């Protein structure tokens, strides 16, 4: 059975986003928005990867990121499963994190509660 890919509702700009908690833990780091594979070179060690979703090709990034936030996904989606394998805090199904967050912002990702808080 294939797990459904869920989309969170669009959220308003503010200090916090919510989504589905899929890999426990808390991490604070710099946002790096990556929309597709052509932008993989933007990632620096320890970044919080913020993207629409991931596929197996994206797995090469997981060894260097500190946390993951996606627009789409579910508890059994690719980003959720790979984040758990790498023990990276992850929040999926935020709806529009790639629109609301900006490169170089500092955020705290709480993969246990399903929250992303903007620090600045």
C-alpha cells in the first residue's frame, strides 16, 4: 500500500508554522530553501532543508542537514522515512513553508511537536 501524500493547509506569515511531526527531536539552524535538484549546491552542513517534498534522489542531502521541513508529506512519505533513518528532526505537510520561510533565517524545528519557529 502506498502512503498518501498529505498537504498541509496554507499558513499565514508569522513566527511559527505547524505540520505533521514525523521524526522526533529539536534542532536550531539556518534555513536553506531548495525547490528542486538543480539547487542541491546551496546546502551547507547543518542547514535546515526546506523544500516542497523529497524523492529518493534527495537522499544524498540527508547526511549533511540538521533538520527537514516540507510543504507536503505524511507519516509514511519519503521525507519522513528518510529523516527517521538519519535521526533528523522533521516536520512535513506545512502547506507553504517554502513561501513563508527565507534563506538564512534561523529557525527551530521541533519534530516531536510538529512545529517550526522563526528565531529571526
